[in-house]
C-alpha cells in the first residue's frame, strides 16, 4: 500500500522530505472507523516510503487536533463485546506502529487533543501545542479504562503522581500547563508560532544526519516498545471489562442526551 492509496487520511509533502499527515474529519477530527483502520497501517507505509524523512501529525482546522474515538461508534459497540475487542485491538496496533516508526514524528497540536487524540499526540517524538489547546484522557468519564496508551505514556512523561491525578479524574490540561510539567515539549500563543516550532523542527531534522537521527529514535523507543508490548494484552482486557459495565452505557446515553452521567459503580 502506498501513501496515495489511503482514503481517510490526508497528506502534504513539504520540502526536504517532510510528510504532513492530516486528521481531517471536521469539526472535531474524531477518528471515524475508516480513519481508525488506516492509522494502524499508515506508519508502516511511511517506514517504507523513501521520500519521507520526518513526519508531522496534525489536525484539520484550528479548533481540534483530534477529539479521539467517535462516540457514535461507542454507542454501536454497547452490548457487542466482539466489536469492542476489534476496536481495542486496532487502537493498540496504532500505538505499536507509532513506536515502531523509525522516522521522527512531530505532533503539531493545533487544538484540543482528547482521548485517543491525546495518545496520538503524546506517542509522537516531539510535541508542540497552542497554549489554549486542551490535552486530556477522559476515558473514565465515559466509563472506560484509560488503556489505549494513556496508562503507559502519561506516567513516563510526567511521573506517576501527576499521571494518576490526570487519568483518574479525566480533566484536561491546557497546552500551557502541559508544557510546564513536561507532558509536551513546548506551547506557543499563535498558529504562526506553532508552524515555526513544528515545521521548523521538522526541517532541521530532515536536513540533518537522518540515519543517525532515525537510529537514535529507535534506541530511545526500545524501552517503550518493550513495556507497551508486554502490557498491551492486559490493558485490552481491562478496557474490555469496563466497556461492558452499566456505567459505560450510562455515559454514552448521557452524552447524546446532553446531560451529566449518573454513575453507579457497576
């Protein structure tokens, strides 16, 4: 499969071998079923693409980087454990592929990055965000276990104490706060500054000693890959358990009814 064969992701080739991967499903850029499926393969395709030296992952528009999973898909999966298993396995394959990507990947976080959207951003090698962007993993607020990468990466980046608070409550951080505590590399005030930070770094890497940069990335990710690949089956099981609870069903209903969910702990 070639870059040109993908239907649910958009791409832009820039100078010096920089490839922009665009999550384009406005206004929220939530991952549709087609986009979710393609994300598990696209990073393998990029690994084999001789024209690409550096990847920039971003969202369409100025409001959202990615709102995460499509809540309509969650509704369809309620009471259907096999559909949940399929979706969870796809999500873990996306993270596998990102960790195995040998080329540097930069997150240009142009707006809110929520749920799977936050995992897509935080599993990038370098992360730059608008100060007002909200970055959060609110799985628990949907009666879900935060297991599609969040439970691994948040503690790695900001330590267990802060990660527990963020994941157990599910409240998002602003881009400014995320940068202050080391969740992301840098936050900026304007889109112009964001472009300068993300694309400027992409060009610097793409015009550097790309083989040495690539192999250094591989070396850094060895520990993360080992941890993720040893834990992921357990994480899938925990999230599958939560997907069959009454609390999860209630959270999905409350979302569509535009009200606060009433959880019962079962």
